[in-house]
C-alpha cells in the first residue's frame, strides 16, 4: 500500500507553534535539538513578528503593573 500524497507533504507550522517556540525561547528552557528543529520548520518572519508582539505586551504589562503598585496607598503599621 502506497502512502497518500497528503501524508508526504509537510503541513505548515501553526501560529500557536510559533508562539510556543518564542515563549520557550523567552523563558530559556528549551533543548538545543528542539530549538534547531523549530528553526528549520518555522518561518523566520513569523518568529520575529511574534517576538516583537510579545515584547510589546510584556513592556506594556510591566508599565501597567508599576503604575498600579505606585498608585496603591502606603499601608505600613
């Protein structure tokens, strides 16, 4: 029995897979082999776009957190 044509063509990586690879890279807890596999399969432009988007979200989140902490009344007893 021959394998079907669909099973021979690689499926393009999903957006979720790109986000997952970038988040693991941010955390620094990634095996080298898995990182090399991702770099071979994922589109570099998608990785850059997701990384820049996540950096913006992280910076805005930190700014909001700092403003919230600073605006809290001082409660020392």
